[in-house]
C-alpha cells in the first residue's frame, strides 16, 4: 500500500505532466489511429490520463481494504468506508501537492475521479466477497 502511494506521488511530479506524457502517448495513439486529427488525439490523450487517475486509485483502494482486513475472511462495510475515506483524503492531498509542482495544476474534478475509482474498487471487492460468502454457505449446507 505504501509502495503504491509512492507510485501515485511519482505520477504527480513534473515528469508526468500532460506535455511529458503526450510525447509518448500521442505517437502511440497516432500509430493506432493514423487518420485521427490532432484534436482527436489530444482528446484521447486526455482520456488516457483520466483513466490513469481512475485506475491508480482503484488499485490503491483495494490495497487499503486488504490492509484493513488483515487476512480476515469476513468483511465489514465500515472497512470499505474507511478505505474510501483514505482514498479521498490521499487524493485531496495529492492534488494539493500538485499546486506546487511546475507544469501541474490541482483540480477538484481529479479528486472526484480518484474517489470514484476507489468507490468502484470497493463495490467490486464487496461483490467478490459477498459471492465468496454465499458460495461458502452453500458448501457448508451440502457438507
């Protein structure tokens, strides 16, 4: 979890500004979409970057929940809420940090997107854990 938080912080440095990532992502997009206009490629680049926000906090949220559960089979909704609160808090601090990084800006919309990524992770984890619990109950009844 701490390692992933460090990775997220690394993504918030000057090395990962839109200009920096555009030098790599736009040529790749151009290769996949050779007839796309520059404006279309820039929109796709924006989408790739925002998908990165969602994904990095999705993973972070799962790691936090895993740490809270500490190997216990059962789960509590409170644990999921704590994980989501931790995601939203870290996302807020990360965006605040970006205010001081040259070439970066802080955006409340990014905090919202990060938190949505975390919420989707908690929803997915809840569904998986619920499915496992139901299957285990069925197995216990047949045994």
